C-alpha cells in the first residue's frame, strides 16, 4: 500500500517499520524493575493516539535481532494486556516478578511507583 505525502510516494510498510524501530528504541531504554505504558511510548514519539500501534510493535518485537523488553510495556492502568503474545501467558508476569515488580490478577501493584515516563526520563 502506498501513501502520497508531499508529492512523493512512500511505502507505508516502511513507515510502520520505522515507527516500530522507534518504539523498540524507547522500550530498550526502560530500566529493569520499571514499566511504562503503550500510550506513554506513543506520546514520547509524538503520536499521542498511537498506543494501539505501539502494542502491535511490541507483538512483533520477538522478531527483532536484538532483545526488546516487551514485558515492561503494559496498559495505562498497569494491566498485563499483552501477556497473550508471549510464549505462555505467565511469562510476562514471571519476568516482572523477577525484576521485583509485584503482579496480582494480571495487574501491577503500586503501578505509579514503577511507572517510567519516557517523556520525562529521555530528556
């Protein structure tokens, strides 16, 4: 699929790949023991309404040639909504627990304590 921007044809799959790469770059900067949200990454990248696209990128992160800590990206309420995209449904929780983040019923306890805001941290 091609999109026309500024009188130039641009391959939208390349646009997606570029966005995904930027998402992966931010996700790789999330410190161990901290989490962020899909929306926070989208906002940091200047695409406030693209939280769902960030989720799609996280779903594709296992195809990267480098490690992307996708388990550290959750929804805005601290819910492990992406857990179904891991090898097993408990993997995301196990990885977070190993980093000292308590999870009960697929929700991070004290989410604000562990929340890492890329807009503030990457200045």
